[in-house]
C-alpha cells in the first residue's frame, strides 16, 4: 500500500499487474525519502548517513523513515558557487556533446535559483559525475543492475556524487536510449539536496521521463530548489504559467564562457532541433521553435527570430506540427488535440477546433500538404493520416502504415515540399529526401551542414555558421 500510495496507484494492497508494471519501470536509484507536501517537501533538514535500500534494482516499496537521516544539518550547500566535473562518459558519445548536456542540466537549476555552476576539467570539484558498472563500492544494495531498473543514483550535500549505470544505452537526443540530459538533471537535483517528488509531472519524480518537445521543469521543482537556495540574484525568478521549457540543445555551445563571439540569433535554430517547418508558394521556409519562428527566403539568409503572436494571433507556443496548403493557401497548425487555420494572419472563425474528435492524431509528429493526394497528411509514430481540408476529417481507409513511405523513419519533426520537387523530412539534426514519384527516400544527411537553403550557411562565404 505504501508503494501504491506514493506512485498514485489504487490502494489495493495486492501485488497486481499495474503495481508490477510500475515496479519494473526505469527509475532513479536514490531512495524516496520522507514524502512531504509539494514544493517545500523536498528540502530535507538533514542529509543521509547511508544510501537507502533498493529492491531488485527497481524501486523502494515505500517511503523511508527518519531513522535513515543523520541527526545533524547538512541538506544543502552553504555556498552559491559550485564546481562540477564529468569524470568519465560512455565511449560512444562525443565528449563535447556530453559536456554540453551536463552543462545544460546544471544551468536548468541555476536558471531558477541563486546557484552558479562552473565546470572543473580536472582536479577536485564539489560535484562529481561518474559512470560505473555493477558494484562500485557504494554497497551491494546500490550496485547497478544492468539495462533498465535503476539508471543512476546520487548523494545529498555535501557528498557531491552522482553515479550512472554504464550498462544503460545512453543517448543525447529524443530517440532511442536513456536521455543523458534528463537523467543528469534529475541527479543534479539530488546533489543539491532535493528529494524525490510525489508530483508525477516533476523532474524530481523518481521515474524516468523521455525528452520531448514538451519537456518541462515543474513549479514543484522550482519551489523546492528556491526553498533551499533562494531566487535568482539577477532580477526576478522566471514567471511562466506553470512551466519552464528547456532543451539542452538550446543552450550555448560555448562551453567555456569568456569572450568568444556568440552566434547570431538568426542561426539559433541551426544548433538545435525545431518544433515544425513548412514552406509557402514563394518557397519561403517557416521554421518554428517555442514562441518564435524564422523565415528563410530562397536566398538562404535566415531572418532574426520573430514572435508568433503578431503574425498568427492566438497561436500557442510549442506547436507540434504545421503545414501550408498549396491548394487553399492556408496555414494549418496542430498542438495536442487542437488545430488552428489561418488565412494570412487571420484566424478563421470557429478555430481552434478539437480536431482529435474527428480522428486526427493527438500531438502529431509532422504535417505536410502532399500534392499527389491534394490532401493534408499527418504523421504520428508508425502511421500516417490523410486529411480533407474541407471537413478536417480523416479520409476513408486511413490511417495506414508508414511503410508506404519507403525509408522514412517514424517520429519526424517536420516536412516540406522544396522547389526542387522533393519532399524533405526532418528529425533532430537529420533530413530525409523523399521522391514523390518513386515514393521512397533517396538521400539522407545532416540538414544544417548539407542543405544551404536551410539558412545555416553564410551566404557570402559559403561556410556553415557554426
């Protein structure tokens, strides 16, 4: 019952299928501590004397008791400037990308508190991040258990250690594998003194969350760290309606700070993945990310980022997909289960609509106007949906398998028909060039470095902007 209570399961007291399923989910190996109210509940007044017990490498069967807490203060750092060191990392991940992900994980917390973090390339550091296999002298109860189960664990201040299971398949992107940024950000929270949160949407929830376009830092996380360290010293704390949006790919590639020249805002999306992309009749590209968009004309010179609202009033940030129709000249936007249709900058009457009620997928990956069908096409996972513009309903005999689009992977983030006649699909830093006649992918590569019309090349020098 304790386990079911803290994991929001029905209190049956029986080891039923939902309980077994929850126990098998990948999670943090740090014990769950004494649960408290949301917000201040995760700022412990004392630090752990020893590591809490894991069961089968999965999770603890219930909350730990005060007997496992040292009787003296020490649940936070008594300084605001902390150093960290990445001791080692998976050999299949590029070192500079690992360091960038780790830096972003620390900045996630410093962005909403008075803390400041600096990387120590060698020597001592306040917080050390290390990858280990199996038993690594933290006690048998804390030995890593291979893929799945416990992904990592960390110690409260002022031990300053976070350990990660080398047997996991780690990733730096939103695809397969355990996303390193997400797990590091969670474990950093522990090294700062935060316990696990009972709030399911919180980063400090004990269970692993995938990186997505809607990955957020919850107010529960923000209140917890500010309870220990206060608000940011420069100005007010970030005030957004319930969420703080982050992607580690958004953060500066300048790992050392200093006087290095910052990249132009016009190239900002080139260092990251975007939310959606489309092109209009004049072959202008529209690239969407968060609350802004960029226009890239045929010359390849990207505009500065523009806010969404003046151009498309009422359109929310963080759209899932977008398409411009060659048939009607209208812009279609999709987010969650809703859709928006604009003629120019005017939102049409009756919109937004709950398009998921008509069978359209919620949170579509990609939207595209496909000339051969003279219809909108929405892609979601391993399926695609053909949609009528007149009814905004799914056409008969759809959805169908993505195998119809030979060579196209699931989970693309956007697509457009280029003036060369090919359809280009995008996901993370990759593109797929699709032949509309052969109905198959004919080329793939890195869009920022291989497609000059994406606006990531210096038009004068023919050089990549980064």
